[in-house]
C-alpha cells in the first residue's frame, strides 16, 4: 500500500544512562531549529536509571562530555517542553528497542531518525536500532558514533547520499556532529511532504536492496563468519 506521509521524521529517545545524554542534546537541536512538530518524537525527562535530564546534563559537564554553556542552554530549552510521547502518552517510556511499533506513525513518517546506543565513543558499533528502518524500508539518519554509516556500508548496505547530506558521519567531534545532523534534518523538514514522497519513490531501489540484504543468506554467512573469527581470536590468542 502507498504510504501517506504526515510527518518528516520519527525518533525514539529513551534516557537510560548518563552517556545517552546526547539524546537530550538532539531534542535541544530539534527545538532550536523549530522542527519538533515536523516529527513524531518520544523523549522522557526522567531517566529510569536515576536522575532527570537536567541532572544528567550537569553530570555530562562533570565528565567533560559537553560544555556548561551547552548544558545550560539545553536545560533551559527542554524545561519549557512538554513530555514528548508517540505511543505511551500517559506513562514512562518502556524499553521497546526490539519492537517495530507504533506502525501507524512509522508508516506516516518519511525518515527514521535513529538514536543508537553509543554516540561519544570512537568506535564502530551498531545495534538492532539501525535495522528497524531497514526492515521497514525507510530512509534514515544515524545519530551514533562517527563513521558508523561507513561501517554499515561495509556489510553491503546502501545509504542515501544521493538525496541526503551524509557528511555528518565523518565528523569526529560529537558536538559538531550533532549540529550537522540538526542542519540536515532542518533541510529535509523544509521540503514539502509531496517532495518527500517523490524522493521516497526515487529511493525505492536502495530501500529494497537493504531489505533484501538484511534477510539474505549472504549477510547471515558474513555475520556468522565474523562471530567465529572473533571467538577464535579470543580463545587462541595472537597465534
């Protein structure tokens, strides 16, 4: 069935540790660009592991992740926002990172704004989160560690640099990378839903390729061999 777009993007943001304070910075970027209402956004001000968003932002300053100026800006902006929910309006956001829900809102959104598990680290690390838009045949922006789009492509997946500026993936500085992601999403949000639907049609070959690769024996074999090689490296040592 043809998708009926009503939103530019969808983004799920559950705070679960101090390091995931970057999700607060993302919401701050969306607010500053005045594009929160262009997407379906979930965001909880309280962390189920303890503390609220403001406390965790201050801890991020103490841990030298962000400047005090940025923390205070985010605290001031987020304090004026309501609790943001997509499908759990009257309760805290549960851990549903494996679930493909809510389907209606997903299918009404052009792009999946993926907030990965890791962001600050200098490593390649992907989880089930990036594969949700692939299974849904949706384009995506990846809010994660630097060079993780390149890492994803190394498995044979294709991304969307023909339509979207993906240079943010190469930015090592995490704050500058966040700013770049915000600018990319602002540019996309400035386009009409009709334009986005046309773009979605142009992307179909890439979306189908990624979907088919995800369910392929080729990817299964690649991941299995990677697992076996990793176990051998750990159990046998350098020799």
